[in-house]
């Protein structure tokens, strides 16, 4: 017989507030729950231990989790300091609650629940010491002192409470354990489904009628299965959750709802023998329990389960159980899915009481959304509903609106400022890609700027542009018809006059990208079978070219090119699209066109212009007459019901010579921008007569601008390609194109190395390429630093300060140090963003200069140099903030007096070129005693011998500049005698620095690496020799480059190699006094 025991379980409650807390077992800190009573957690812990240990007879392990303790509480404090950055992280003291108890071996066991730390000690004082040491180690391991947010997580508890609960459990004997092993049966239901949970804030509003119908069905005697049919978002799931919430009050008692999906059922129930047996056991478990199964989507049940040799799906397998009424099930689907189910399994839906869920009335939707989200900002809700009802009709209401507003409320900035109408419009434009001017009535649409936009992309079609602009004005002011496409336009006119180009320009203007243009060449749909491809057919498995595109990208411009070439059955589809703004595909799914712009192009009526009949051009030179001509032609060709659904018929003029010249210029610019010219050292100069000649040559009213493309290809592109093929890719070429006697003449100039150096920089693509490469490298450097760990750390600091500023208001500035830090960080971070934007703009200008547009190379070179200076200054500011210790170093040069000043002067010139402060003194030797003077040339007493200079350098990044200079520097005299000097770099101030012993003796140099050798006209580094009168400038350039690389590595979080002399303690006591002096 099993024995009953009462086990003690200690639990800890960490309370944030009266409503929010975390509860954790004392000895299992990794396990916790939120807002649960401590007694409930203790019971759950025992049940978990019983399942994992009792049935296997492992009682000792279970007892180890329930020791006999008598906990007492106290508090300790820990002093913490960030030694690397004392200015931003001053020393602080944190207090922690801890609990302790004496254990059977007379030791004391202590716990710090906030950190999950425990320790043993023999006495109470030793325990406190051990706990403090453990806390310090925990802070160091998790690097909490580098981020204030890590400290907050240790202190945000309002109070900590420990409770002991005695929970009864049974220990089985050996025979009982054997019986348990033999009789244990696998429970499939908890694996396949999970109990439905109801959240306190989730309520269903305005569905009383539907709730009553569902209750009657579930409590009735017949057909107790429910199928909810409706669009996604109308509230089907909310109805189920509401039924579960009120089940006790409405006669369902404490019945459980088990929620699952078809995918989960297939995953959990499939075993070696298949899923049929396990699914049968699940249905039997539900019958025995009397619970209700809730499957998210009925249509998916028909898609899972069937395999080779078994054509029965899971849905068909459940048919008998549903028909017998042994299982109660609630499921859901859409109208389109319902039609598919009825086709696939006739009579299956008769097993359910079908309940159609329609969207609530529009007037009621705003109230439901406000109550569900507990929002009081009615204008924001109403604006969301207006936008979604006009432009986003795929999902049901109000679920789509609730989801949309929840996504806004979860944004950090909205949590601070609150929800408003502006946030709704901004988010909707980001999600949909719709232009703000189109959806926001308060945003002004400048019609003149709009007209200029189209005129810069389309030439000679001002009348068509005016019609499009006026139409955009009506769309902007919401004067278009709802429930239809945004606009339905027909462009008519001769070929090659810009109809398709205007469609692309309209897509770019409305949606910001020409890729949002969905184009169909209607000559491909000239028969009835081809038209079926637009909505899908059996062979295409229901995927329609048109309907699928619109469902994937509802906010787009749809172009039906050469409409008159389509089969007449297409016009029936077009009637639905333009009339109701919707089209149903072969799968029964509806594609919504209410957020799309429909454009059709046609050459109807243009044939008479090609006949060159007398007086045609004079007759139709008037725009109104031309419009009437094309309008009459369209009316004659299309059925009246299709014509009446067009918003505008827009005629296009034939192109004349004055229009062709600007088109020629634009097309030649595109040729110059092609890779074949852009990536070679080629300068292409086009004379003015060329533009006039090509425009005149391509003037043809029959073919419009397409004739220009052919002419341009034959007259310019092919001869240009032939010319380039004569020379190697690396050759620097200038090609001048002029008007010759019988066509275009090409003059080629090949630049030699000397000629390229002498020519104007603007024409030198070689120089421009090098400049572009340098700009790109600097842009990458700026991005690397801005995205690096150092900048992320500064952004985190500033973000915390910004939160404090918003929270404290004027009180924030009462702490001068905090206000100063805020200002410095803000200025520094904004400067970083400005510099990154500036170098990106320079890079864009370089790309434009490559094709001969905008800035000259001279201007770009100056802009790059100015940027490099500003960026290096900014980097030094960052270093001074994150690593202020790098701003102070000791520069110590020791050796014989003969050439000591020459070596020092080399470095002194470099130091004085930077904004650093120097504090220097000379070191003299008198016997074995060092004497110091501020005068670098005159000793205190006659006989004192100069042996060195010690210089304190203060300024941002000073230590990094000389990081690699420590070692031996050798001066070579005229007789080629070498005079070595020791250069030591130390990270400290002149007051803390202690002159090493033995600096006046040669043994001091033993073991030091030789850095560089100097003589009057040059220097030597390794095997590289630099000579000439400017050798000191070259040396300075090398040190500057090393300094910039060290800056980059520090700011990008990389390690910088530190010389062995970067230590404060530089005493060399092992030098004997009888060593040979310099």
C-alpha cells in the first residue's frame, strides 16, 4: 500500500506591483510562473516531480527538492564600480534581499532570489561575504556594469516574499510500481490538442444572436457540431472563445474545449502504424470526457491524412463519429472553402449546423474595436475603418482593424506618445505602399508639381497629362466612386507616342516604383482558352495570372496593352473588374481591384492618321476634335456597357519634330549610362548638331518614338560599339560624335599615360574611378563605425537618458552632469548620422559624374577631403567619450645627449600639428640621481648630463597615435655610426609616471624591438627606405594612416595591439649601477 507523505516546498514571490509578480521555487530558480499563487505553484511542482520520479520509484531525487529549512530573511549591500569608465558609471551601492537557514551539517545556506544565487558558509558573516563575492562574479560574468538596463533587472522588484507549503504525495511500493508500468496507457488528446485559453481582455461584442444559436446547438440532442462560415477577421474565433468563457452560465458546465489544427493533428498522431489508430483513440477520449474539439480550419482537414494506398483524409475518417453524435466539434472556414468542401465531399456539411458570420454593421464596428482594445481615440479608429473599407477589403471586419491597431500600439514610440490619426495614416501607407497624398485628405497635392513630374517623363502629350492630373485631383479629394477601381482609363492613339510610358510614370507617381505596374500584352489572349489563364482553369490548378497577381499585390497599376487584340470573352471579365471591382477565380477566391488603377491602351482610331488623307492633321490639330475622333472610334468598337464603365478615354497625339529632340537627348543619356561606357575609361562628347540630325532622321508619324529607337541604334550605338572594339578595355579614350556629310562622324582620341596626367580632371575617367573607389571605401568605413558595437553602446546610453528626460521633464536638467552627458551624446550621435548621409551623397555625385552629370572631379575631391577631416574629428570625439583614458599618455625618450634633440624634434613637430596639450621636462643624470628641469636645454648644475625627455600628451586619441611607436629608434650619423634611443609609451600622467632606473645605460635597450632608423635625408623601416627632402612628411603620413586604422579598429570593436610599454609600473630594478652608460 502506498504511503502518504507531506513534503515542504519553499517558493519565492518577486512582486513588481500588486497585480504583477513572478513566482519561483526556491531550489529551482530556472522555473517560474507569472501572477500565480505560491500554493498553486508548489502543487504543480509536486505533480511534475511525481510524473518524472514517483512512477519510476526515484524517491531520493524528489526529496532533494523538498529539504527541511527554516528560512530567515535579511539584506546585504554590494559596492560596484566600472573601472574602465568612471565618468559615465560612478561607484554605486546596491541592496539585495537574501534568505538563509541552518542545515543539518551545521553550515548555513543562503539565497539571493533576485539573482538566483546561493552559497554555503560556516558562519553568518562568512555567508554574507560569500554572497557578496557571488554577486560581484555574476555582475562581471554578465557584464552588467556596461549597460544600465542590466542593472535595472536586478532592482525592479517592489518586494520579495518567501512561503513554505506542505503538499501531500504518495510513495508506491514495488508491486504498485509494477502495476503502474503495465497499466499505463498513452493519452493522445493532450498531445494532439491544447486546452482552449481565454484571456481576460478578450471579449466578443455584439454577437448575442450567434451566441444563442451556438449554445442551442451544443446543448441540443441532434447535430451538435457547428461550422462557422465567414471571412477571416469577422469574429469566428472570438465567438468560440466567448462560448468557452460563459459556458458555465449557459448550461455547458465545466466542459473543456480542445483546440488544434490539421497540421498539428498530422504531426502528433502519425506513428509507425499511421495516424488512423491514434485518431480513433483521440475521438474515443473526447467521447468519454464529454469535451468539445475545436479545429481551426475544416478545409485543411481534407488536405491531410491521405497517402498512397489510403485515399481517406482525416476529415473523411471523422465522418462516422460526427454523424453518430459521439463527438462534438466546432470548426470554421470561409465561403470559398465551403464551396470547395461541398464539391469534394458532398453531404459532409450536413453533419454540422452551419452558422454564417457576417461582419457587423459599419456603425457598430468602431464601437467593437474601441471596446476590444480599450481605446478612447475615436478619430484614429474611424480613420482606420475608412482606409480599410476603401483600400483593403480582403479580410473581414472588425478583426482586420483590431489587428492593425494592435500592431501600432505595440510600437515603442506609440507607447510613449499615444495613438492618434497621424500614426494610423503613416502605418497604413507603410504596410500598403499607397502614397500618403492619396489616402490622407489633409496632405496637399500640388497640381503644378504633379504636372511637371509627368511632363519630365513624357513629351508632347500635354493634353493627356492634364486629364491624368485632373483625375488624380478627384481621387485625392475622394470624389471617385467607391466599390470600384481607383481609376479605369483607356489610352488611345498611334503606336510609339507614350501610352505605355505614361502608365509607367503613373505607377511611379502613385506607388513610388515602376515595378508596381502589372502588365498584360493582350495579343497573348486572343483566343478563349488563353483568356481562361487570367482567372485559372483545371490545367493550371486554379491559379489565375490576373487574379493571383492582384491578390499578391492589391495596391498596383494594371496595364492591359493593345486591348483591341484580346478575345471578346475578356471583355466580360473586364466588365466585372471595372463595374464591381472584384473578380472570382477558378478556386472560388475573390480578387479585389478597389485598390488598383486599371489602364488599357489601344490603337483604335489611329489607322486614319496613317492613311495620310488630305487635311487630316489640320482637321484634328484641335485637341477637342482629336478627342471626339477617338471617342467616336472607341464607342464604335466596344459594347456600350463596357464603354460606360470607363472613367476617361485619353487620346494621344502623334509626335512632331519639336517633341523628338528632347526625347533624343533623354535616350542618349540612357546610352551613356550603360555599363559598356560607364565602366570604361571613355569620355563621350556629343555635339549639338547630332541631336537635331537624329531627331529629324527619326521623325515618322507612323511609328512614333519606336522609329527613334531604331534610328539611334543604327546611327549611334552600332558605330560606337565598333569603335570601342578596336581598343583594349584599359585604354583611355575620348570619342567625339559630330554631324558628317553622309551621317554621324566619330573622332577618337587615345590618351597616353603622360597625356592623361596633363588633361583636365573632368575628362579623366581614370582619376574619377580612383576617386569613386576612395569615396566608396570611406562610405563603408562610416557605415561600419555607425553600425558597430561602440555606437550601439552610445545609442543605448542616450536612449536611457532620453527616457529619463521625458519622464522627469524639467527635473532632468537639475542634475548638471546628466544634462551635460545628454547634450554631448545627442550632438555626437546626430553628427554621425549627418556625416554618413553626407558621404552617401558624395558617392551618388561620383556616380553621376561618371556619366558626365553634375559635380566636377575637383569639387568632389575637395568634398571628400573636407569630409575626411570632419569624420576624423568626430571619431576622436567618440573615443574621448567611450575611452577617455586614451586621451592621456606619456611620451618618454631616453638616450645619449648627442642626437637626442634630433629624434625628439621629429616627433615634436607631429605632436604640435594636432590639438593636443603638452607638459614636458628634461631628464638629467647627476651621479646616479635623476634631475628634472622644465628648460629642455639648460641643466640645473654644471656637469649634469642630459639623458632624456618626458612629455605628457593630453588630447583625444593621443595614446592611440603612438601605440606602435614604443621601442628603439636609431640615429645614423655621417660616419654611419648608430646611436640608439629608447622610446617608452605609458598610459598615465606625468605626476604618476616614475622614471625607470638604468635609462642612461646601454643595457636598458636590451630586448627592445628596433622601430626605425633615421639619418639626415631619410629613414628606414624594416627593409623599406624613404629618402628625400620631404621624408619627414612621409613619416608623418605613415603615422597618421596607422592612427586612422587604430581608430577604426577601436570604434568597430576590434582589438588593437598594445605594446608592452603600456603599463604604469615601469621600474627596472634589475639594472646594476656598473652597466656601461650611453
